[in-house]
C-alpha cells in the first residue's frame, strides 16, 4: 500500500505539469490562429510590400508595367495563405513567448529568470532587424543581379503580344535608357521573356527574410551560451578564423552568386560575431565582479606574476 501511495504522490506533480503544458499550448495555438486570420485580412498589401523589390527593379530596367502571374487556380490563394501563416506567427509571437515564459519561469530561480527574460525580448527584436535588412538591402541587390540578365525588349514584346496579339518585327522597340539599347537577338531568334510567378518570387523574398532573421540571432544565442558558461570570449576569439570560413560558406549558400551580396552578408554576420565576443566578455566580467564581491573569486594569477616569486621558483628548479 505504501509503495502505491508513493507512486501516486510522485505522479501528481507530473499530471499537473502536463495539464499546465496543455493549457499553455492551447492558448498559444489559439493566438496563432487569430494571428493567421488577422494576417489573411491584409495579406494582399503584405504581398505587394514583399514583392516591392522586384517591382522596383523591373521599373528601373525600363518596364513601366511590372507583371507577375500564377498558373493554377489555387496558386494565388495558397500564396496568400502562406503569407498569413508567416505573419500570423509574427503577430502571435508575443503571446506564444509569454505562454512559454509562464510555463518555464516557475522552475527557475529569480536570478535565472532575470537572466533569461532579456534574451526572450531581444530575440524577436534581432529577428525583425535581420528581416528588415533582408527586405530593404539584400533582396533589391539580389533582384538586380537576377533580373539584370533579362532582355527588356522581349519583356515589352511579350506584354504587348499578350494584349494586342502578334506584333510586326521592328514595332516593339526597347525603351531608351533601359538595359539594352538594341535587341540582343535578331528577329529570327528565340524570344525569351520574363513572366515571373507570384509564389516563386515570394519564395525568394521569404528565404532571405528567414535566413537573415536567423543570422541576426547569433549575438543572442552566443551571449546566452556565454551566460550559461557553455562558451567563453577567449574560446570564441580562438576559433575566429574558422568562424570566418563558416560565414563565407553561409554567404555562398543563402545568397545569389553575386559577390557584392555575399560580401554584405559576410560583413554583417562577421560583425555580429565580433559583437557576440564583446557581449560574452561583458557577461564574464560581470560574473567575475559578482564572485569577487561575494568572496568566491580568488585571483591567483597576481602571485605568479610577482617577480620575487618567479625568482624563487627559478632557484628552486636549479
């Protein structure tokens, strides 16, 4: 009977934790659903905002009427729903983070709560900074690189043909001041026309936003690991050359084959790495000061730096 009572008593806290977890999950999922609905209401303006770099690039190349298309009946609806999922999560993230905090906080000491809460706040802020950098800097550069190979005269020809039918040779002229001053192929060549798809163009933009948003989490992650004692500023500085190689590989994978874009990503991420080293060093100095104040830190390095002690050790070795 006693063993049964012990099992029942030990299982009660587990059931309470599971019930608490279920409540937090239900609230988080409910906030996510509400965020999806709210984002779907304004999904079309969000789509126009995300595709603005492509529109601006096409206008700069001479296309007065940038056009994107979808080739299946459900494609546009699914594109809007995809936007609703991403931005619905962004809208619901404060509630989701609060529910996570309410579930984890009771199991932490007050010092641990004070240490963890700033990182929970800094994480979405850094993600928004990375997403903004991707939207306003990286994506326009990538679109200029990709669409820079476009034949603008063929774009105009394709647009006019879609409206007015066949056009005699010589009437669809390239715009003055555009990318080409004359058609790069003769009248008998193959006409290559850019008709971008909505979902594929959006996919490029979202990949940049997610990639740079995650890269901007580097200072938050390394600082949190430094506060937990998993990494040190000295160790991060010692592997600096390996970090540079890793960042170069990352820049080559997540950016188009454009040297300028890759250098921008490398510069930004490596700068964040150096900032992370500074933040970890700051965390270590604060921890060292607190240990000194509490009397737990004994600086033995000064004794070994004393010249008298060094001379005594040398004579002892003889």
